[in-house]
């Protein structure tokens, strides 16, 4: 029977990117790529995602404890990162599309007011008020729909991305029947991964707000943002992979 490595040793899991000088240096390389993404969009992040995907494969495929691999397999990180990015992007469309439509709907009255040429005319104002009420309601409904889909997205992405890393195929992200059974076998583990990841994200956002309001520390914000974002990406993907691994073990034990 395989050993079920749970996420009870959270301190070890959160600390592994910083545990020694080699790990810290490799995290700094990921941070430098995050900083480069301010100049070159997307491509640096594909390497970071691929690197995080390689750590996921350590846990899921090689059944090892997570560690920071050497940045020697650049040619492997880019395609794996592209697959993870592509799956994430496609699943995110139902979230961003309604929100984008909602934004345009709520901006519609201002746009029509400019086209009318005389928004202060009583007749025009009454028409704009009616349109504003209608578009505001529609915009809020679309935003609400986007938020609903975002909740579903948070549930779907961890097992879907883990399945992509496990199989190293783009199509695996959409093999619902294959990864859904793993997700269902370890609901608690995936929920814990989301809670921990969400908690870390909220803490970082609060810290960034404090730094942003500090004139002196604000100068280092881009560097700190690149470092923290790279770290959080690695930790979040590691949490997903650990939950996926435990789900596979539980499913195998159930079917044994």
C-alpha cells in the first residue's frame, strides 16, 4: 500500500522553497522571470508555470516530497507551462466574459450620454435614467454570474491542472471523468488546499496594500511582488498536487 502523504506537515510544505541556499537561488530565478513579465508579457510566466508543474510531477508521478529542481530543463518547462496556462485560460472564459459584458453594460449610459449631445435635457435625462436602471441591473446580473462561475472555477482548476501535470497532456485538463473521481475521493484535501492558498493570498494582498501606502517601501513593490507571486504559485501548485496525490491513493485503496 502506498504511503499517504497528507498535508499535515504544513510548515515543511510552505518552507521547502526556502530551506537551503540552492532552493532560495532557484526561487530567485523564478522571481526574476516574474519581474521580466513586466516587460515581456506571458512568456516568462509560462516558464514559471512549467517549473511549478515539474514540482507537481515530483509529487504525483515520482511520488517524492516537493523540492526545487534545478533550472536546467528550460525546454521542458515552456511546453508544460503552456499546457497549464491554456487549460487555466479556457476554464476562465466563463468568468471573464460575463464580467466584461457587465462592465460594458454599466458603462453604456455614460457612452449614450456623450452621443446624445445634450444629457441635461429633461427628455434625454429621463431616457438615460431608464437605460441606466436597465443596464445597471443587467451589469450586476452579469457580474454575479461571473462570480458564480469563479467559485466553480476554484473547484475545477486544482484537479484539472494536477491531471495535466500528471499526464503532461493538454487534453487531460478536460478529461472530467478521469480527474473528477480523484477530486471526489479527496474532497477534504482539495478544500484544505484552497483554504490555505486563499489565506496566503489574502495575507499577501493586505501586506501589499500596506506597502503601497508607504512612500519609501513602495519603491521595492515590483521586486517584492515578483518574488511573492512566484513563491505563491509554486506553493499553490504544490498544494494542488499533494491533494491530487492523496486522492489517487484513497481511490486506489477504495478500489483495492
